[in-house]
C-alpha cells in the first residue's frame, strides 16, 4: 500500500474511532500504527537503491497542456544505488513521493532542455530531497544554460532554506548538503554521444536532438549491466536519433499526435481563437509523431517503445487509438502508451 493510502487509512480510523467514542489511547494507537507503516514504506523506498535490477518509473508522462491524468515530463531511473530523475515537470516531485521512490537518496537530475514543462519542479525537488535527508549537494546536469536555471531556482529557494536551518538546526538540515551544483554537458556533434556520468556501474550519455528554436536540447542514453534505456526528450525525428537509441531495451520517446494537434489548431481557428490556434500550429514543427517514433524504434532495433510527453491529453479509448494509430505498421516491438506511475524493471544481463 502506498504511503498516502496509509495516511488516509489512519485518518479514517481516527474519525471512526471518534465516532465510536474510543478512548484517547485507542485513537493514539491507531495513529501510531499509521505513522509506523509510513516509516516502513520509507524504508522500503530506500531499499529500491539496493535492487540489482535497473528500474525505470514514469513519474510524469504528459506534456505541457493541462491534463487530469498525466503530469508533465519526469522519468526516474534507479540503478546501482543511483537515483536519477530526467526532467521535472510541475508537480512531479509530489509524484516521486506518492510513488514511494527513495527521495532522500536522490543522486542527480538530468534536464533535456529548459521549457517550463521540463524544469518547473526543480526547486521543489532540490528542497524536498534535502529536507527528507539527502546527504550531499544535488548534481544537476543539462545542456548549455543549465547554470542559469540552477542559479534561478537556488535564489528563489534560498530564503526558505535559511528559515529551515534556523528552525530545525544544522544537524537536521545540513547547509553543506543544501545546494544544487550545475554541470554543463557540452555536445557539439549530432553524431556524438558524450559520456558525462559514470558512477556505480551506471553510464549516461547525452546526445543532441532537434527541438529548434530550443538550442541546445539533448536526449539521454543510460547503460547498466548490459541494459539500455534511452529517453529522447523533446525532438523532431532526426537522422541520428535511431543511432543513439541503438538496441535499447526501452526507448522512451516523446509523442505528439500531429493529426490530433492539427485538428485542434484548425478547430480553434474556426472558433475564432487565432492566438491558441497559432500556438498549436507552431508546436507541430518541433515534436515527433508517434508513427515517426515507431520508425526510429524499428531502425534502432529497440525492444520496447514507451510514449511519454503524450500530447494532446488523452481522455478516452478513441483518443488513445488515434494517438497510436499506424505505430504497429512500422514497428515490430512492444508499444506502450505511458501512464504516470508505470514501472519497468530490467534484470542484469552481465
Ligand atoms: Zn520542449
Ligand atoms: Zn515539452
């Protein structure tokens, strides 16, 4: 049971106990059980860091448009004791906790680019993992511009960090572990994949994608004990994408249904919404359609294609079938429409 559910259960038990005129001791005991279970969940979360499998969790599988079912981009990769999150759309740190991931053990953040739907929760993530017990400063990797983003969030949260240290003490929230440290990944050649992270058997490479005018923007390739996970970030179909996704066990690709977004843009124009219509038309030129992502997965020989950054929001089975239509015609592997909370585990191959 997830932590949130235990808290709800404890609260319901409290209300029920009160209604039944239980004694204060009985009520306290119910509350204590809930708290103990919450601590067990936390310990269970930290145990994920000892798991020999490479684990991939979709924390946020949606795009920037408001969406009841999917938060914006965030993917967690846990392997070799490292806990890395790729991109942090709004609200995703809350999901990291609700999904009972090892928040206090967060080792690094990788950003693909600096659109708000990929960075909005950076401040919350840094602050939350620190107050939950992170032992060191937080490394934040990204393409050129990452230092500016890290500086901005750090400045915005500096006062709150000061308040917490004054209130709880340096031994509880150590100032020495409170900072974010930015690392700029320099990738020049679209053919090249730059190894920038190599810790505890986890290797991460960055490669250029094309999300113009967002320049530079990158995707990431993770390797751990013979397994490969590739996250495209936002991009059009580029000539080198399949090369960087070569033999991926899981290719996590963004997906924007050109057909659906075109229809959206045209309908908005007909309904006298020229501003929104123009924005929808513009976004068509810097994303990848699900069928194109299928072509990339096929060329790369990827075993599994998982869609995240699902645009537009999918609200029913018809929208789902429109989003995925044609993908199986071009790709032989398994196709999965990502959902928040979806988990994948890859057993070590070597
Ligand atoms: Zn973007
Ligand atoms: Zn995006």
